[in-house]
């Protein structure tokens, strides 16, 4: 009888628990294009939490022609793309479940 009660208690304690994977996900994937839709090289891509003055570098993945920003960073983010004297800022809201962020994908179009 004791073991049945223990199993019942454990079942109540762990009901609704989610087992999360140990993987880490990028918050934003950024493609940079010219007005013709062709990939365009950016000098830098950074991100910051909205309202925060600190920019963090995004990483360039040449094989995929895209930048990745923020590791498991959720909330309102500002992604900045710089090429020469041109700078484009895009605000993006990244949501998350109990385990991971839901990666947002954006395309920034720059003048060539």
C-alpha cells in the first residue's frame, strides 16, 4: 500500500513536467539582401535588448549566407545591420516556451 501511495504522490508531483533538451537555439537568424534579392555582405550585424545601450555581436555563417544573433535570448531585441555608412535597425520579439526560444527569421534589405 505504501508503494502505491508513493507512486501516486510522484505522479502528482511530476504531472505536467516537461523534459527539455540540452540544445541551445539562436534567437534570430538574419539574411541580408540587396534590393534585387541577392545576398549582400554586411560589415557588421549586432543585437541588443530593446532600450539597452549594449550591442552584442552576431555570428556570420558563410555556408548558410546568414547571421545568427542571441543564444536563447527572448523578449524585444533590436538587430542592427551595418554596411558602409548605411545602418538598418529592426526590432524583433522573440518568444520562448518552457525550454527554448522560438527562432525568428528576418531579412534586411540594403541599398547596394
